[in-house]
């Protein structure tokens, strides 16, 4: 039986993951290209982390980070966009707000400096989701966003145009308010037919965000991402099949998409980050409020869990429940009984049994807590220790543990047994049996 304490596994206050395109093996790159790419990723990730630490929203941060990458000629977006067969830039981008599921996208832009900015304007200033071609260019003029002459985009002429060039950029963010957002921006695939539109501006294919599950950005052969609704499929697997973020991305990368097609970055509502590619390389990076900060040009094993190490669903459940209980401890220690009660089943059938006295129903349990713990001083400092998990079928779990309550006058401790059931919105405590050691009718 695994023994876990509630430390570790905590939801970060904010988290961010970025990509700068999947594709060729960085071992074959020049030193210059490697250095420039790495520096570009770091710059963007630093700016995003700072914005989030300063309390900026997920949506603002996605736009800010993607604008930085669009202005960096090392990436295939904005300034560094690859060109069509006819030698012109046609840019695509999309952005999505996980809180409201509002989204905006542009395709085939020829003169907008920052397509992600215009995508956001489509979201906020029109009743549409996607503007393409001439109409999108006209909307850019109306919106007075910065426009540039065609030769602004010709920087990629320096690179060997015959080889497919990757370097699309994307970003997924969880902000301190718990909101998710994602965005993607690209010049598309090099030497594409004029008018070709890839997955990056297609919400559900190249970009998706919904607060109940995750935020996703893809990179690779756009046609495949469209055919398989890749970004939405990550969220759908979590929502309908109860897969973890990692299980969802791994399944898509290994079973849905053929090898060599591309990569995915994704971020769950709990702040878990997954970066995977089935191409030789993917420029990417991740950071969060716990101090994590890393960039890569290639991930070991494409970022997927080593064979035999995929998290099975019971260890995923243990992680999710540990995280829930950690949050409860935090909420208790901040004197917030309402937040502490959130993981309890909001039903008349909730059973709360303490020292032999049984309380039925959510409202009575909450009222009981509030009566017993009228202020922060009586609440003291709570900790849960020595958690043991016992799987009950596929969607229920029993958790045994020890609670400790440090109070100036009177430290208390005892045992608890929780029964949790998995609902579409997450795990809920449906039964709580608490006792004091030595046995007496008192509990946190
Ligand atoms: N997915 C992009 C597209 O097909 C290209 C890429 O990610 O490199 O337009």
C-alpha cells in the first residue's frame, strides 16, 4: 500500500508551456540556429512566467508570449514565417479562452505583424470565430493593428526553403485565478499552395482550451491535426474517458497520429504539463510557480513515459486525490471552511460520521463545522499524514489517514476514513468517518 503525505504533488499557482515547432533533429542544426532557438524560447518563457507571477491573465499571457515568438525571426510565425510556393507569407493564428470558450482565429493574413493579436481582436470585436484571406486583411486595417510590408516576412529566404521548415509557435497557460488559455501562430508549411490553411487557426485541431480539462497547442503536419481534431481530442479524452492529461496526449501521439507527424503541448486545470513529439525534435519549454523553468530542443523518448511506466489509472487517481486533500489542508489553514468543504459531495446523502455521531447532508455538515470552529484560532493548523489508498472498483477510492490539528492549548490527532467517488467534475468525498485518538467524539 503506498504511503503518501500531502506535501508534494501540489497544484502550482500558475503554469505555462510553450512550443516553437516540432520537426527536424536539432543535432543537424548549425550552432547558430541552436543558440538562437534556445535564446528565443527562454526569452518568451521568462516573459510569460513574469506576467503570470505579476497576476496577468492566462489570455493576456498567451498573447504576450506568442507576440514575442512572432517577432523572433527564428520561428515560423510572424516575422520568421515560411513562404508559399509563390514566395509570399500567409499567416494563421488562433487563441482560446478556457473560462468562456470564446475564441478567435485568422487565416491567410499577408500584412499583419502579429497575427495572434488580430485573432484576439476577432474574438473580442466581432461575432465571428475565424476570418480568412482578404476579409481578414481588411479587418486588420480597420482595427489599426500594426501592418508591415511584404519584405518584412522574407527573413526565411536565408534558410533552405526546399526542406520543410518547422517552427510554428504555441502557448498554453494556467493563471493564478485558475483559468486556462491557449494559442498557436504559424506561417504554415513551407512551399504550401497559396490559400492552404493548416490546423493552427482551427479551434479544436491546433488549439483548444476549456477550464474543466486542459489547454492545448499542436504543431506538425496540420492536415493530420485537422483530420483527427487533435487539440479537442486531448480534452475529450479527459472529459469523457476520465484519462489523465498524460494518458490523453500519449494515446494521441502514439496511436492516433503516425510517427513523424508532430508534437503537442498541453496543460491541465491542475497545472500538470505534458510536452510530447513523435518527430526527431520539438522546441519547447515549461515553467510554473514552484520554480520549474526548462527549455528543450528535443525530449527524451519524445517526452512520452518510458514503456511500462505509463501512469495506471489508480496511481493517477491517487495523485488527484492527494492534490485535493493538500488543497483542503491549505484552505483550512487559511481559515476558509467553505473552501475546505468544496470536495465534499454536495448532496443530502453525504455521510459524515465523527466519534460515533452521524451527520447527514452537505448543509448540516458545513453548519456543524462552522459551529465547532467559529474562528481561525479554534481551527488551528491542520495536517493530513500517512495516506493509504484502496481502490474500490474503477471510480471510487477509500483513503485512510491521520489528521493532526495543532492548537496552542490543545493539539489533537486522530484517524479518518474517506470514501471518494469520481464524478464528471472530479472526485467528491461521499463519506467521511473521523475519530480522535484515543477515541473520543471530536474531529477536524
Ligand atoms: N501545424 C502547422 C501547419 O500545418 C505547421 C507546423 O506546426 O509546423 O500549418
